[in-house]
C-alpha cells in the first residue's frame, strides 16, 4: 500500500492531485501489477495507473513464492519540494524473521557437455537466501546417483546468493543424477523446506556400441505367419565417431540347444556412427508355416570396429501351439431337402503345428435347425468338441440340417455358419459359411387315414387317403389302384392337381368285393412324369367257413332207404321219414352253426343241431312226417338253414304226397253167443288213409255161424271219417267160430280186412256129417291160432292196429294221383325226374314237354336231376 500527503492544490485546477506517485509491484516471474488496478476486488494486469488518488493498493491472493519487487515512481510533481510517502506490506512470510536458503533453478553448471568415464568434471551451484535474516552455517551436500560425494558449509545474507564449486570423476557410462541438497540434516529453521534440492541428470559416455531392440520376444500365433521382424538400434555409446557393425549369429531351440536352419536377414550391417549416434536395423526371420511349437533364441552381436568392443544381444521367438482349422466337403453348394432332414459329412483338418482340439458351433438360418449328430451324447446338439486332432490329421464330422415346417421354394439359398474355436491359449476363432440350396423335390407321402380291417369277401370298403405334399414344386398326380382278385374300384379316378404351397389333400376310394374276393396286396400309385409314389398294404379278407351239403339218404319207417330225397317217387303220409345230408366245411376255420327248420303248412318235423364242423363230415338229420290230411299229389316242402360266423347255408327238398288207402277196424258187442245161439255186434270202419273210400262191406264166416249186415253194406268215408255197421250173428255149431270183414275191390287198401272169433256155447243137434265137419273145423281153428299169433306180433310192432289185420299190397304208381310237371304244368303219367335241390317233378321223356336246363323252382342244373 502506498500513501502520501499531497500539497494544497488550486481550486481552479482540473485535478486536485498536485504530486502524482505511482505504485508498481513486480512478481518473481516478472508480472507487473499497478496500484488501484482491480478486477473483482483483486489486482490485475493490463490496466492503467491511477492519477487521481493519493492512496494506491496492490492486492494479490496466493502470492507466488520468490522475490517480489515494490517500486514507487514520481509520475508527476507540481509542488516545489520533495514528496514524502509511506509503504506498508502485509502478507504471509513478509514479516517472518527467519532465513530461507533455497536453490537457484538451473544454476548447476558442468564444465563439459558430456562427461567421459574417468574424466574429472567441475560443476558450480548457486544458493539464494530468500529470508529476512542471514542464513548462517548452511550445509550443502553433493550427491551422485544417491551417493554423497562432498559437503560444504556457507553463510548467506538475506536476499543474497552464494556459489559453490564441486568436482566429480564418472566411473561408468550412462545416465547419472547429480543433486545439491541444502540443509541435508534439516537443522535450520526455514520459512520453507521444499526448495532445498537442485537436481540434474547428465549422460556419461564411454567408448563402444550398444544394440537394443524394440521388443525382446515376439510370438508366432497364426499358421499363415511365416516371418517375424525386430527393429534393432545400433548405438555408439561414446561421443567420438566410430565404425560399427551388426550381425545375426543364428537361431537355436531353447529346448535342446540345437541350431535351427531358418533364414535370418538384416537391412544393413556396417555403419559409421557419430558420437552417441544410432543406426536403425531391421532383423527378419523366415520360418515354415506352423513351425514346431517352442521357444527359439536368435543371437545378435553389435561390434565397435575401431575399439574392438562387442555387444551381444539375444532375441526370442516364442512359437505357440498354433491352431489352423480347415474343412472340406463334397459340394460347392450343399443341396438340402425342403421337408426331410439332410445329412452332411464334412472333413475337419488340423493344419496347426501340434495336436489340437476344436470346439465347433453351428448357427442355422432363420427357421432351420442344424446340429451335430456324432460330436456329443445329444445328437442334434448345436455345439460339440472334436477332441484332439493330430498335426496334419483329419476327422469326419456329421451334421444334420432340418428344414422349417413350412416348405421352402426350390432354388432358395441359405447359409449355415460353422464356428470353430481352438482349444489353445490364446484361442483362435474361424467362421465358415456353408452355403445350402433347396432342392427341387417332387415328393408326396400317401397315408391311409381309415382302416381296412378284415372285410368280408362281399364287403364295400371305403378308403380315405391323405396325400401329404413333401415337395416344393407344383405337381399333377395321376392315380391308379391295384387290387386283389375279386375286388373292384367303385370310384372314378381323376388327376390330382397339387400346388407346392398345398400341404395335403384327401381322396376317398371305395372298393367292392364280389363275394369271392381274395386276400392280397393293395397298392395306390400316384404318378408324376417318370416318378411314382406308392402306398401299399394288404387286404386280409375275413376267412369264412365254406360249407356245402350233399344228400346222403332217405329212410322210411319200414326201413326202406333211398339215395335221393324223392325216394320211390312219392312220400308216404303218416310215417316218419328221415332225411340225411352230409355237411362239409372246405375252409380252414371251424364253423359252429345253429340250425333252423322251415316246414310247409301242415308238415311236422325238425332238423337236429350239427355241432362244430371243421375238417370232418357231419350229418344233417331231419325227421319229417306228412300228415294224412295233406292232399294227395300235393308237394309240400321243408328246408333247414345253417347259420353262424356270417355264413348261412339253406338246403331242403319238396315231397310228393303218396296216395294212402288204409282202414282201421273196431269191433264191439257180443263175442259169445249164449244158449240162444244168436246175437249182434257192431263194426266201425275208419278211413285211416288220405283219400276217400267207397267199397262194399263183405262178411265171410266159418261153417258154424251165419252173419248178416243190418242195413246198407256200402262203406263211404273220406279221409279220417268212420262208418259203423251192425252185424246179426246166428250160430250153427257149438264152439269157436270165425267172422271176417272185408271191403270189396280193395287189393290196394292197407288193412282191408279183419277177422274176429266168436264163441258159441249153445247146443245143436249134429249129423254124422257134422262130426266130420267138426274135424275139419278143429283143423281150421288150429290154423287160425297160428295166424293170430303172427298178427299179435305185428300188432305189438304197430300200435295203431287195434285188431289183427291182413296187409294188402299198395297200389301201383300208375293207380296213384299224377304229380304236376314244373315245365309244362301237366300231370306226369309215366317216367319222371326230380330236382334234388327242391323236389320239383318233370317229365322224364315226353314229346310234348320241353326239357329244361335248370330247375324252374330253385335253379339247380338239370344235369343233377334224378330219376323219380
């Protein structure tokens, strides 16, 4: 701060100030500050001096360390005498009454620019006392590379400087650090302690050269790397010019010390170097691709030719385990199926310098899947490891490409990326794009959605097919169907248009069996150009029993048998007839049929169950009775049906009702004539046949009795009716007499007569001739007894006969009612034929009746007709 008392000025003056003093402060770095030149309340630079006020101030925050100079200038002096002034200085350390010895920057000076090894160097240093009092007994210490070489003690007045001289003889070349330390033991109480060290680095030189490299060791990491270069510097370590050279001595394996015959080359080898001069040299080593891994040493030597000094240097080449991945496959562009998965085998080669494994990763195009099939326990995984592959070795790796569910157009191209990462440290990565192209595929798959099952040979089978388009081009499919024998296609086959964008179509085909259809292969073919897509299967026709029957025998109640169902040409009524057929099953499956019987109205009978029919012959037995109420010459029929396991068989025959003339006798009343010798009895005649009878009743007696019919003697009875007659008896001789009833003209009526015995107990006078007659009568009685014994036996066998009867032979065929011919519908008189299938009759030989080829009733061939 500057202040003064100015002289009185004139009231008429433009400025009140008479004497103008200026305050000027200079910082240690030479910056000038003027009084009252402020900015933001602090002194600044670049302003103008104050010529108005008699009080000027310089205000500095955080003043710089060092010597500040304060000047007062008499800028303008109008008064007659001198101008006294006052200065006041305030601030940190300004009033500190302590010494402050400190180094003078850049004051360390050497008598030589570059010291030489062994040459003495003289140097000087300056110390300044920035304190307010004298610095006494100040110790100065001189250090070289941290070692104290000398120490001095000096006194320094405040604001004064002292110079010191030091001596040093370098012992080795290179950079050395020289230091001057003030108050090394810190015994002086100073204002500041951080300004006591002065340092300087000097370069000490010596004769010779030095070889250095930008890097001592380089690595070989890639198989394609075949050269490595070092940048070398050949340096003249002395200050004097010298001739120098550099040379590479060889390459050696560190593992066994053997020399390796790799080429070494340098850009230059001989140089003239100025003092501390350098020359840049490039050293290049050439080696084969993927050399054997290991550490190799390259020996280099630099020579100071003038001084005969050599400087060796060893460089190192570290050949790592070098992976080199390469693949091959058999396509330029891999064709892939648009629907099915496509397998590709690639050959992976290890072109590295040792056995190396590789981790492989597959990245499929969008919508596709890609995976390895043999590199892991999870087929289809997108990653896997090859394991170690020998140097120069190869292994096959299989991969699979799975297309998206939606078919892709033919010709579209995609990329599958194969990434390989070597199992080395450091690892290396390769990315290989495998191009794929969608093949043009015409392919369909035919699926049967319905089931064939096991149809009958006459079944209608509907087959629903789904045609799945597994290709990627438009197609017109021409269908065809092959079937086993007996099957026919009921559906019209039309070409099928299928665009490649259609995923599937359905078609319905119907096939019909003809009843004899066989099992066998069935195949649906879809042809498009020269290609054929097929679906094939088997039709297994339900194996049904194959029954057939042949007539075996007709047996009448009296034991007569016939080998055809027509018997003698007609069938007796009122008797049990046994029809037998033989049933066989020609199939390999057994048959368990049930049997039902169908009879014409009025016919009685049944057919019996047959059981299981396999490879044996089973009889089918039917027991039939024609009632006497059936009309003579009518043709009733019966049939049986065997059914089971979806198979039925019907067989039967018609019958021709034979005329049956038969009567039954019933005698009631007296069987003994008492002493009167006369009496009556009744005889009832029952028409037991099936045709009307009209005959005269005739009586025959033995000689000892007379008999007469009371009333009409004519028997008129329709079938089933009876007529009763009264007989008057008159005895003539005592004893047993016979009375015989007969119908006249009834040689063809069964049981047309009957005889009864009448006991006469009355007494009659008999002549001699009568005695002779009695003898004959006794003989007749004995004969009659024998006949009665025979009739009794017959009665036991036929319980319908209530009396002893005499059987008359039946009428001849010509006398019976004639059957009707099924061809000409006229009565058959003479030879005739019968159909074994239904029993219909035909003329055997008639010029007026046309012969038929088959039965008009059932269709049986006329070749099978039998004589009836």
